[in-house]
C-alpha cells in the first residue's frame, strides 16, 4: 500500500470512530432526556393524583357535616401534600373584628408574621412559645405579609421569607432560608382568608409550575370552604329552626288547652303568633273564694326574649293571684318581682279581670294595655273600660303602684267583654291603613249576639280579609267573656 492510501484509511477510521462516539453521546443524551421526561411526567401524574385525592377529600368533608376545625385541618394538610411542602397555615377573615384569625397552623410551618420581642425572649426557655403564638395570634387585614396578600387579593411566591420586609427587619431562625407560596381565599365577592405553604429552601424550591398548581389549589380550596360554610350555616339554621319549633310547642302547651267553664259565663280565647314564638300570652285562673280570673299580656319585642318573659309572667301570675287582694295588687306584686330583671328597652302591657263569686261583678286592672271593650246587650253599644295603669317593667315599684288602679263594673245576661292585644287594632292592610279600635268595636257589636266563639272567629276572619292574605306583623290574642245568667 502506498503511504497516501494508508493515510486516507487512517483518516477514514478516525472519522468513523468520531461518528460512533458522537452517536453514542447522542444516544446517551436522548436516553437521559427520556429518563428526565419520564420522571417529569411521573411527577406531574403524581401531582395530579395528589390534587385529585385532595379535592375528593374536600368534597367528602363538605357533605359529612364535619366540624369546622376538621375542614380547616384538611385544607392545610392537603395543601402540604399537593405541593410537597413542609408546613402550611390557614387564616380566615373574621368580619366582627376585621382580623385574619389562624384556624390551622401546622407544626412545621414557618412563621408568617412578625414575632414580638417578648415571644423571642420566651422562646429561649420555652421552644413551644412560638407555635403557641402562631396558633393564637390574629392579624389585622392591613398588617404584614398576610394582610398584604388578603388586601391585594393576589397570590405570591416568596423566594426568601426572611428577606421580606413585611415580616419586620429582624427575622427569627424559623424564618431563615424559607420559601413560601401564599394566596387569598375568595369566592365571588366574599373574601374568606389566606392559605400558605412553606418549605426550607434546602429541601424544596418552588418553581413556576408549583406556583400554578398552588393557584389552582387555593381556588379549589376557597370553593370548597365557601360551600362548607354555606352547608354548615344551613345546617345550623335548620337546627335553630327546630329549636324554635320545639320552644314554640312548649309555649303553646303553656297556653290554655281549652276554654274554661265558669258559672254564669261562656269564655273563649285565641293566640296567633306572628312568628314561631309569641310575645303575647293569655291564661285563665281559678282563684280562692269561688272567684275566676282572665289575664292577657303583650311583651314588647318578639322572638325568644319576649317568649321567655311570657313564661315568667304566666308563672308569677299563677303564684301571686292566689294571695293578692285585688287585680291591681297582683299586677303590683308581679311588677316588683319581674321589673328588676327586665332590660331597659322591654316592658309588658297586661289586663287582668276577676269575676266575683256572685258572677255579676267584675274587677279589671290594666297595666298600660288596650282598653277592655264591653258590649251591652240592652243598648247594643260598646263601652271602653280603661282604668289607669303603667306597663310592667317601666318602674320597679312605687310609681307603678301609685298609677295602676282597679275598676269594677257589672255584667248582665248577654253582655260580652273583649280583651285583646294591639296586634288586632294595629294590623295594617297593604296600603298601610290600620284596622283600628273603632273597627274592633264594630266587629264586637256585630258578633257578640252570637257568643264569644263567634266574636273571636269573626274578628280573626275579618282581620285576615283586611290583611289581604299577608301575615300580621304582630301577635294576635283575644279573650271574650259573655254573661249567660
């Protein structure tokens, strides 16, 4: 072989070797890229799986009626798992105090607030002092990192927590070399709070993809949290409504089960609450010496407070009526007992009538209540009986007793007496026109010849027609007594 040929052969062999090395390197790079791509795909799949399990757990929790603390813990622990963080914290907005309140702060979550100097001192002797602070300390919505994210309603990726000036100039060790993702929880126009995850930079470095996943996570968490709140509020409302219904049933049991049988009288009474609970009440009393009594009362206000006062009235009336000498003396004793325990904005109007043993003479005392109306069969006229009187609870004793008096009157066969609360005369039609006392008198005169039940039923029917199907804004209570012989 010639030297030239040998040289060409060597060059060719070297080129082939270089090509083989290049192909080998390329194959290695492709293999490495495939391995990296496969690892990335597996990481994404794992991340999606963690997110799926998180959302599934949230959905289950909403409909399990979990306690709120369980839901809060689930949100934080789920966020930690999805983002593979070391710790997390959930702060919720409290409208009453306008502060962000820690609802769940995991043990290894870095502090997201400025640490007071006193706590720094306590930490030297008690390492748990920091975690105790983090789990209890609420933050104003305009304070620090948490407040800033809440007000701006924008998620942040903080690369170095200790360098963030919103945490103060001097970070504690637990804030050093920490990275965090923090975002606002909101649903529609409702701002719910802030969710954060943290991790040491040495173990976890959040990237753009992590931040995108975190943004999706806070959006789903806010949706789940808002639904859980609505579900729990609805459950509480149902429970409250059931409790009100139970209280209403108890209150109805305390009203007379049936109309009494009094010698020489026919009596009828009715209570129609404007709401679940009534602030009106009426009762019939069998008194010593062959006497009988009827009481009607109207507590200012509505709801549970007014209903409780009616129960107190009933109990005290039954206790005091057996020993007092007159209707006004009974009301005076009741007032002295109940007035000290009533709020300044509450009072009770009452009428108490006693039928004497001979069943012709009646004595009425009125504590600021509507005048009693007496229909006279002989004339067909209606008389108003209104002895002076002060509402129960307005004065604790002396003034009430000086003002409140008795008035006695006779009833003859056919005469009919009506006691009623202002839910009757103050009922308004859709145009704002009151039913009025004059109309009550006209209705009494119309129905009295047919007896007490007709008086009660007729007035209620006419009220319903007057209201045009609307519900009365106030309780309606009536008692009618008619002399028979």
